[in-house]
C-alpha cells in the first residue's frame, strides 16, 4: 500500500504525522483489520491488532489505547458487550 492508496486530504502522508496515538483494532476479518492497520500506520498512528474478544480485552488493558475500533460480531462473543465493559473501566 502506498500513500496514494489512502485518500485523506487533512492528513498527508509524511513523517510529521508520526506518534499521533495508539489505536486498537479488534476484528475477526484479518484482511480488513490489516488494511485498516496499514492505513492508520501510514497516517502516523501506532496500531495493535486483535481478532477475538479475549485477546482484544487483554490488549485494551495492557496497552491503554486512545481509541478502539471494534467489530460487533466476533467469534467468541459480542463486541457491544466488550464496548460496555471497556467503557466501565
């Protein structure tokens, strides 16, 4: 993927966008999660990937992301329940 593949006028692809924050992506669709991760990394974000609720919960508690992008339907449970749980913490 190149910078030309990501179309965001407000965030050009250059080194000044580094260290913008940490984002946890929890999605069982590995291809979709990887594309999203690559795009966000190019924009300067640190990304963490999880593909189920168990590993996503562990990463959320240990890595303290500023943002969680969460799929609703995951193989080991409901993403909305995890959202509520993370919001309570």
